C-alpha cells in the first residue's frame, strides 16, 4: 500500500543518501590524495577522470600492467571494532603486490568504497590507509568513488576495493618463462593473515571458539583477536623492486587466496615444481591458534592461508646473496625456503612438518 502518511516533500537525504555528507568526506580526503601526487598527474581531485601523462621517454618498450582486488571480509572485522585506518593499506598491498609479480613499478591507484551511509570521518579513515599504502610504493591515488547504498547495506557496513596500474619494460617482465631448475626460493615473511582466509579465521575464532574481538589472541598473548586480524599487510613491492635492481630475479608468487598451492605454481612453467622446506620459516602464532581451535587439516591451512610467507621469490642461484642483501636493506628479512626442481608443476613440502606435532 502506498504510504501517504506525510505531506513532506521527499528528498534524497530522507531516502538515505546524504550528498552533503559525501561532499564533507571529499573535503577531508583532499590533502591525503595530494600527499600521493606524482609529477605525471594532470588535473586534480574532482575531475571526471584521472589524468596521468606517462613519460614514455623513460622506457624502451613500456608495458602497462593492471590489477584489481579488495580486502574481503577483513572489512567486517574493521566494521565490528570501529577501526578503519589500516585496511586501506591492505587494499593497496593486495593490488600492487600483484603488479610487482610481473616486475612492474606501480604508477597510480583508484579506490571504490561502497557503504550504507557516508559518515565523513569513517570515509576519511579508510582513505587515509589507501593514501599511506600509495605513499609506501610511490603511486598516485589518482581517483576513487564513494557510493552510498542505503537500503542495501546497513549504515555502518562498507566494502573496499581498488585498481592499480603499473609499468614494466617488455624484456623485464617476470614469470614462468624465466624460471629454471636450481633457482632458489626466498620467502618474504608475513606477520599475519594480510587479507586472505578471513571467512575461515572468523568462523573458527568467533563462532566455533566463541572468542570476542577484545579477548587475547591466544593464551598469554599481549595482543587481542582484533589486533591480530587487523594487522596491516606488509607491502612487498619496494623491497622486490630493490631485489630486481640488484639480482637475477626470475619470478615472484604473491601468496594470497589459495595459499601455497594456488599461487606458487602460477610462477612456474610446466615440468618444474617448487620444493618448500618445513621449518625454514616461522609460522605466526595466530595460524597455529586457528588450526588448533578449528581442528583445521594441515592441507587446508596451507591452501587457505599464507602461513607466514607473503611472497615467494625465485632467484638465480648465483645471485641469492645480492637478492637477500637488497631485500633486507628495504626492510624485509627474507629466508631461503626451498628450491625449484624438475618434476610435475606444483608444490612439494620436504623436511620437518610445518607443525611439529603433525
């Protein structure tokens, strides 16, 4: 039945979309966007499209590389505890760390935030993380969108996705075509989940184990469940690019959704497999806790989570020392976690089991 109970004229704000709030949010993020500006940027925030003048004189055969991703249900954790200022870092990490797997330098980034209600300070917190991630990699936050989905999403609900573009010389593209038997595998440590496996992590920790976000992450922990789940992603791009300049890097695997099995083979050609040595890297305690509380099978753990390795880098055996020095000098402490050998393409685990009791 039609609602005729009010003679007040309908407005967009009364229907659930506050244009004024959106404009206030844009005003708050303007300085954040400006802090990421590169000299190639033309125009400014508010243009219908972001303009980026690629300086082709810097390259012999430039190839543009693009990627898009989101933060998944990590957004639900941020929403539940009201902490919004770091998930934007995760968003940038998920996108640009895919680009660097092809050897690319990130150039610019765009974000998209959908929410039930635009609350300006919350939007500013979300974009502050995106801007921080862009500054870490030297990319411009070229544009974005805030979409208010009243009636579809609850007022505090949001989703955060992004899109990145980079550039690489055609003859410097990394990938399976460069990998050979005997390459050494370097693991780049990840202290937490980054942005993957959160549906399983939340199911185990919150639903099955009945933990609250404010509870200790594990018995005796100095951090809470929320602290561990909102730990910002390491952005590996600067360190990997330093290694590219110093060593003969052949391929890079970004360990995201799908874990080891779903990502390492993407960096290998047919006829070669990666061998990972159990015990060669440290598995953060949060993964052990998820495994214990959820009685999660070891194979399931290694195909859902990164288990402490955010990236695996295949390097020529004779330049391993140079690669390690470059990565370490950029703030990432790599460990030798295995090698590449002739066999059916895939991932094999050798040495001690990942968890001593099994």
